[in-house]
C-alpha cells in the first residue's frame, strides 16, 4: 500500500464519490482580492508570455474562468456531499499568479492567487486500464507530462441561477480532447478536491468509466478536435501492483495526475 502523505505533490481537500446530485457549486460575484504589486506582476508576466507564445507560434488568449473561494464536505444519511463556492477569474490572472509567480505565494497570499478550479478526469476502460494523456509541446504548462484529461471551470459553466455544472465542464473537455460522447461514458463521479503543491491550483478530480477498450480510446483520441493537446495516451493496469512501477517509469508526471491516481487508489484501498 502506498502512503499519501506530505511527500506527495498535492494536498487532499475533500475525498469521496460524489454523483451529480451530491456535488454543488454556487457562483458568487465577489472579485478576487488583489494589490498594486500583484496587478503589476500579472501584467508583466502576461506580456512576457504573449511574446514567448508568438515566438513559438502558439496562440495565447485570455478567457473567463471560475476560481475557488471555499468548500465544505458534509455527511448526511444519504451519503457525503461536496459544496464549493466559486467566483470570477480569468486565464491572464492564472498565468500571472499560479503558473509563473507561484514562488510568490507567501508574499501575495494564496487567497489572492487566481486559483481557477481544474476539472479533469481519469479514464477507466473496459479491458482494465487506467488512462491518462501525455501533454504535447503546444500547451503552455506541463508540456511532455502525464496529465489527466480536461481543463478548468469556465464562466459558461454557470447558469442564470448561479449554479455551476462541473460535470458539464469535464464532459465538454472529454469530448474536445478524446472525442468522447456522453453515450460512451458508463459512469462518471467526482472523486474529490485536491490542491497542487507546485502551482497551488485547486483541482476537482473525476473518474469516467467508458464503454471502450484502451486501444479503442486511443483510436477515438486520434479523431478529437483538440487531439494536439496530447502527444500520446498512456496507460497502466487497474491493479494496485501497477502504481509504483508506473510512477517510476512513466517520465514527467503532473501533480494532478499523481493526485488523481492516488484518489482512485484510495477509494479502492490501495492508498492510505
């Protein structure tokens, strides 16, 4: 059994198996707290990254996202529920805080970081594999790393009533990155919430059990709209003995992928 402890590149904020009716996200309009120093750092970093993207032939654009404010996990007779309060942020602020000024978290304060909530998934296939992607060189961060599939909560995930649909967010990303339709997914649950120790980003982790083999998933990925976000599909056996060898041999791996694998293993009794 692997110990999920302080040596891991993530902090577990909440853990369980949250179906759509057990996961609640509410949008608040409160803006992110900032300061002149933070605003200046964001502006300088964004300009620098725009120049780097242009030189590399990449497109970098801002977009509205949703950030973490607080969360609460409650227990009821029907099971655990997870509630998150979220607010507005954008990709520019994410680049200028979590991504490229993460070393200034103590100076700025974590609550002043952009902290967009990631919504990514572990894929489980019919032939007993756990699947992730290896990020391509075109992405702005964690290129060449093993990574979960997905993105982050966007402003469009919030409805007029202020309710935010995190499941819709991850399903949209799975369609874009893997060409998965809703009918391909037998089951999808939220496995919990972690915070990446590297860039301090909160991540909602999902597990999607699909009606495809690992080879069929790879073939489907070849047809995806955003196929070029990953350069390969990587897999390991859905077995406790496979975790340690995979982590030792897979090459660079993002903290979110380690967290996703550990939460999945924890649910199966593989990880303490």
